[in-house]
C-alpha cells in the first residue's frame, strides 16, 4: 500500500487508506455510521489544511534538519493538537461534547446548537422505527443538562460537505411552550407562521415582479427564507428563477421534500 500511495498528496493518501481499509464501507452499512463518515471526511480536510500551512512556512526554517515525511509530520501534529487545548481538572472551561456523552452531567449554562431538521432530529431518524422518538429523548437529555441557563440555536444556512445547505428550524422548537422561550435574535426566520418577515429588505432579495412606474406592494422572496404553503406546510426557499408570471422558487419542505412552485399560483406565506 505504501508503494501505491507514495506519490499521492497527503489528503489523497488518507482517503485511499480509508477506502482500502474498508472503514468507509463499514460505516456506510452501520446503523449509526453517518457521524463516523463525517469524522473521516473531517480527517481528510484536516490533512489538506496541514499541507497548505506547511507549504507556506519560511523556506529556511527547516534548513539543516531531517524533515519527516508528510504523513509522519501530520500524525505527530495531530497527537500534539489532541491535548494542547485541554483544560486542567477543576479549571473554568467550555466543555464541547455530544448529547450522548453529556448524559448524567449538569452545567450552569448549556448551549445546544444545530437545531435544524436533518441535523437534530437527524435525517436518518425519519426512516427508522421509533427514530424520531429516540431523537426526542436525546433532546430531553440536552435540555435537562442545564441548571440555570439554556441557549438553543439553529443556522439558516451552513456549509456542509462543500455545499451551502439552507435549514428549517427543528420541529423540537415547536414542542417547547412559547412562554418558556425568550427569543434573542428577533430578526431570525423562525417565527409564528403568518407573522410578517423583517428581512425582506436584506441582501439577496428575490423580487418576482418586474418594476413599473407605479409598482403595487409586492411580497419579495429570497433564498434561505422560511415559508408556509397551504398544502405542503413549512419549508425554506433554496433556489429562485424567472420574473413576472414565469417566476418560480424551489422550496425544501419539511414533510414533502423539494418542490418547484410558480409564485403566481403557489399561495406562499412568509413563515
């Protein structure tokens, strides 16, 4: 294997090892392997970052020294990084952990991030028996780790595997009584259905109607905006094209998936 990979860049070496070792196939077949596959992808990304940073170091920095090969240097770097930023026992620190590993622990303040459909609850749970209920139990664990303050957040868009993904707020938000929540970011797209959007003037607005001398008040739509459809329910606009009567948007609906809708007939409402 070493002969087969000796001329490859480090990220490709690691990707080749993951493939040939059977790790990728193993986690593809495993029930809860999605997280492991994402971790392996991050390992490849970390190798690419390491190579890029190593290539820009001063030319004379390693003069007169026997430099290790890239793989050896990367592994040594990873071993050092693993413990470099760990807090000492009893020290004030931010603990970063999964909900699973937080079971049995309590903290004065807890931040739960990534509360989007497809992340929490995870998209795999939609196809599994009792999958959503298991995710709901995990959500309960996450909420009850906090003694004093609990912060819940979601992203309207995020870069995932090199592509921009527009998210829909997790259904778990709707299961928390409104009186128990205080919204910090009032301009976010997570609102009571039917309320007026405050982001219509933001950059990236998509106006489906051509300009006229006396334009009528028109609803404007933009990629990333949350919407409600009378038949398909809640969704988020992921693409838009055309103008006037030909204007249409592609919406990722929570329960119905991706759909293209003609704006003149869709009866969409801001969420």
